[in-house]
């Protein structure tokens, strides 16, 4: 029960973070396109600038994935425990 809730919380955190990042992506795409059309774009500076605008999304996505992984480990250990005890 708790593992299922942890998995659901992690899944929601990841999906919401990706959705918000997708909503905020068009200005970054326009910035990239404008810099590439100008012809004198420094790709490293441009990439770091765009990546810094999405740095807020790293913690919720990684945290959500870790929470989902932890929940799956708990589910696996529970299944192993039930199978060794002979319960269904």
C-alpha cells in the first residue's frame, strides 16, 4: 500500500515537471532558432543559457524517479517475502 502511494507520488512529480517544462519550451526554442539563424552563435554559451532556464526541473524529475525506484524495490521485496512464506 505504501509502496504504491510512493510510486504514484513519484510518477506525478515526474509528469508534472515534464509538462511544465514543455509549456515553457517555446521561448527556449525561439531563442535557439534565432541564435542559429544569426550565424554567429556560440553553441556552448547558447546551450548553457537554455539549460539554465530548465535547471529547476532537474530536482523534481530525478527525485521522482528515485522515489519510483525505491517504491519498486519495496514492492519487489514484498513479493519475495510473500512467495517465500507461501501466501498469495
